C-alpha cells in the first residue's frame, strides 16, 4: 500500500519532465521548420534573380529591356508544372507583399524624378506630341470598346464606361523609364528624335500616371453607396492637404535644410539620409490611415518632394538599384504565377482570348499612332520618323502590369483582361530595338556627303569640335585644346578674329549596374544624367574647372557638356553621335597611356584604347589623339602668355598631314603660340619604289599623283599666307631618305618644342616612313606617332596625332581604286 502511494506521489514529477521534454522537442521542430522555410524562401528568390539576370545578359545583346527577361522567366515558371511545384505557396504569398512594397517604391521614385510644373508648359513640341497621343488613344479606345460591346458581346469586354476610360488612359500611357533606358543603351539619346522621344515620354507618363492615381482616389465617388462616395471626397481632400503640407512645410523647413547640411564634395550624413527615408516612408504609408492605397499615394508624395538636391539624387539612385536588381523581377514573376497564360500557348490556344489580345493591342497602337504622327508631321518631323516616334511612345511597362493585376485582384476586371494587359505591355517593348535601329539607319542615310574636317572649314566660320574626357585629370588637356583653337584678333592670322569655337565636352562614364540604376532624366543636351555620388563628384570637378577657364580666358569659346554612359565597347557610338549631331569638324580624345611622375608612360586603361580605336574607325569627322606630357596641370590654360608655347607641325604628305597642318593653322592665330612647320622631302638620291601588286600599280600611281597634287596646292596656300606673308610662322625643310633619317631629324629638334602636330599617315605610301609599321606598339597612331608616343622619344613634348576624315567610308565599293575623285 505504501509502495503504491509512493508511486502516486512521483507521477506528477515524471509527467512534468515528460511535458518539458515534449515542449522542448516541439520548439526544436518549430525552429527547424522556420529555418527550413526561410532557407527555401531565400533559395527560391536567389534562383529567380539569378535566372532573370542570366536571361537578361543574353537578351541585352539584342537590345531588350530587363522587363522582357523577367517576364520570360515568369512565363517559364508559371506554365511549367514541374518548375511551379518547386515554389511553396507561402513563398508566393510573400511575393505579393514584396510586390506591393516594390510599387510603392517604384511610383515614389517615378514621381520624384518628374517635374510637375512641366504639365503646364503647353508650348513645347514634346508636350504637344504627348498630349495629342493621349487624346487620340482615349478617343479610339472609347469608340472601339463601344463598337465591340455592341457587335461582339461574346468576347466579354462589356465593362462600364468608368473602367473603359481607365483602360483607355492606361493604353495611352508611356513607360518613360523604359523609353529612356532603350534610347540611352541604343545610342539615340544625342539625336534630336531621341531627345524628343524621351521628353514626350516623360510628359505622357506623368500626366497619365497622375490621372490614373487620381482616378483610383476618386473612384468611390461614382459608387451607389453614399458611404463610399464620402470616402472618395475624403481621399481628395486629404491628398490636397498632404500636397500643401509637403510643399509649404516639409520642403522649405526640412528638405532644404538637409540638402544644405550635405554640400557637394563632402560625405553624406547618415542621420540626414535616414531622416529623409523615414519622412518619405511615413508620408507614403500615411494614406493607410484613411483607406487609400499607399502605392498610388506614393506617386503624389514623390511629385510634391523636390527633385533637385544631393539627397534626392542619391535616394533616386539607391531606390532604382534595389528595384531593378531585386524587387521588380520578383514581382513580375509573381504576376506570371498568378496568371493563366495557357490560352495563348499552343496547343491550348483559345480564339476568343487571342481576339481580345489583338483588339486591345491594336487599339493602343492605332490610337497612339494617329495623334503622335499627325502632330509630329505638323511639327516638321518626316512621316517615317513620326511613325517610329509613335511606336516608341506606345511602350508600356511595369506600372501597367501592376495596375492590371491590382484591378483583377479587386474584381474590377477579369483574369483574362489582366493577362491580356500584361502581354500587351511586354509586346510593346520587344520590337522597339528594331524601331530604334530604323531611326539610326535613317540618321546615317541623311549624313551629308561632303567630308568633315578642319581642311574644309571656311575661314571666318564657326568651328565645332568634340572633346572626350575620362575624368577630371583630362581637363587641362581639354582646356589647352580649346584655348589653342580659340581665334584671337591679335594672333598671327591678323586682320579679323575669325569665327568662334563651339566645344562639345563629352564626359565618358562606364556603364555599370550601379551607374545604370542611377540614370534619371536630364536637361538640355543631356537626355539622361547619373545621380551616383562618385560620378556626380567627378562631374562637379570637371564643371568647376571648365567654369574657371571660362571666367579666366574663355571669351570666344562656347562650351557644352554631354554625359555619355555606356560600356567601353559601345562608348564610341556616343562620341560619334555627338560629332554627327553637332556637325563637328574634329574629335579630340586623350591617349590611353598617361605619363607618370618619373616621365615614363604607364600601360593605360585597355578600355580607353578600345574607345580611341573605334572612334578612329567610325568617326564622321577628323580625329585627334593627344599624348599629353606638358599641356597644363591646372584648370587655367598654359597658353595665356604670348609666345609661351613652341609648336612644331610635321608635314610629309597625305590627307592626314594636310589636316594636321590645318589644325596647326588654327593654333597659329593664338598669341601664345609660336608655330614652326617642319617639312620632310625625299632626298634626290632616294629612288621611288612602285607600291602595290602589278595590276594595281596604275591605280596606286594615280592616287599618289592626286595626293601629291593636293599636298602641293594646300601647302602652297599655307606658305604664301602664313610664311611668306610674314605672319610669324617659321619654316624648316629637311631632306631624308628613310624612316630612320626622319626620326633622327625629329629627335634632334625635340627639345625645342612643347607640342608636335602631325598626321597619322597609316595609309601613306612613302619611303620616308617605310618599315616603321612593322614593330609598331600603337598602330592607331601611325608610324611616326607610334614612336613619338613612347618614353624613348621625349618626356616633355606632347604629341597630337590627327587622322583626316575618310570619305571612303561613305561609299560601298569593293576597292579604293573605284572611289570617285
């Protein structure tokens, strides 16, 4: 009996231990389950992001936007049972929350990048083209939907007119971020039609997005429920108060002070950036207090906050980077997982759904083309370019997919309409590289047939040049090039001062993911600009230096700055496009090798050499490569003292040397330049060898005779005007018989000059440079320029190597002997 009592007394303790062990085991299982769930969640995200990035790396070579690659991965996962089964349902639910947050951020940045004052500027052609496209698309959409609802009710498109108007505004909208990115990456941002497309896209996107967000806020007013109607009035009233509060209180008393506390060229205060992020997030999500969607409210908040300012630019850059690399790809995949695209995929194609797709796509395209083409032709744009412009402004994007998905989730439209809107959005983006390529071919076809170079510039006319910069270290080179070409009334040219100089300074920035994420709409010649802090700081240094030059001695020089953001393999297209657009006579680029402190030339950046080589190959005008050793070390030109620079122009013969002499002629008019022309002629003892194989001797001899005649005529004009005319230009003539004699003569005078100007002469047929190309380290500089660029030649004399514009590139001939002369 006592033993049983003892057992009974110990039973509760044993039970407690068992319960504790079970609870501990249960907690361990829960922890393991949570860890496994988080692991699966992050693994799914990592696989999706990697897949989107991999596909985009392939499609980017075809000019496609990231939206196409993200949508392709979403279609693949959403319509493959095997791949879809790998994603858990809770992961898809998490994607929905990420999507809502991503579009709050997307619309906030979109509004922050825009200037709401531009809506009132009706006089600009870009705004008028945008508004004409909106009006025509809305009109065509309303009429077409009415006809379809009455003639084919079986298609199921019988929405009420409020929904039809919302769809019409969505079809008339343009995705300006995609238009800007495509125009920039496909090298159309420096052209007039490219800038017009970007500006019209910005105006269109701002107005249509504003109308859609306002429509969502005021939608309850049209409900039969009185309580819902009062909520619509409440939304409008609170949004108006919010706009006044931001513009009158937040902006002047907080944002401006934060920007003042963070001046340029100083580190950003982390606390100030955190305050700006917190205030922006609070304003965006405060609409949840009165039942308005924070995503649409974020657009109004972004519009009201100031775009200008260092903090705003950094915020735009960081948000765009997060959106493009993480959040938007996940959301696009989520939308594809939530949609049924099998009716559009063989063999499950449904004719009715396909008809709806064709109708919706045709309504948007026809409506946009009608208004855009009509006003563009009225504005003076040719009809082919007007059609291409209309197709560019018909591009849809992430915002349209987001609106369609939210409308379907709210039961406003059915699932088929949401699916159709998503396909229409992506379908407007895919063919756009072909449209931009057509515009580029049209631009190339309209290039003038006459060669562009300094030799053909008339005296007294304005000269335009393009100067490329890799960073602030190239500013002294650019300043001295501009100063040397600036015409002075007191120079050796005598008489008048001649025409002015327009210098287009192209600041080259390598396209990286960080730089791409910070691309925003620019002003003036710059269709886009970059808000990355490091790039902005370098640009400000360049700007300060150019302004210092302008204040010191910049009379007669007009400097315009252009930002070129591209990969090194494609940077030459930006430079050539800038030269073509401004009809430049000369492009000047820094040599990729730079001089070290000890006087030796470093290896240089291989990407910079690629740029130089491709510009030399495809430039629409003459090109100069400057090996800078002594042309200034500060922002003020070193040519400010009269007679301070001794310059030697080397003349052997050929088009490149004539162009170099024309450049030296322009420099000779500067009072700070003392020019000497060194002409090499063939010694009488040297025998001329026939060049080329037997059947081409006659053609080659004919070309050489024409070149020699052109050399004699041009040099005789120069000698009579500047040497015999007592204009202060020196002249020396040396007889040589080989390349060794030529370089020995140049080496003998190297110490007397700060700059040598010579032609490339890569195609020169002369015994004076024979054999010098065989061991060339930099063949793009020509035989003589290659030797003079090395440290063995000089440690103090700079070298400008000029290549004359090649007219042969404009003719489609199988051999140069068929070129017209």
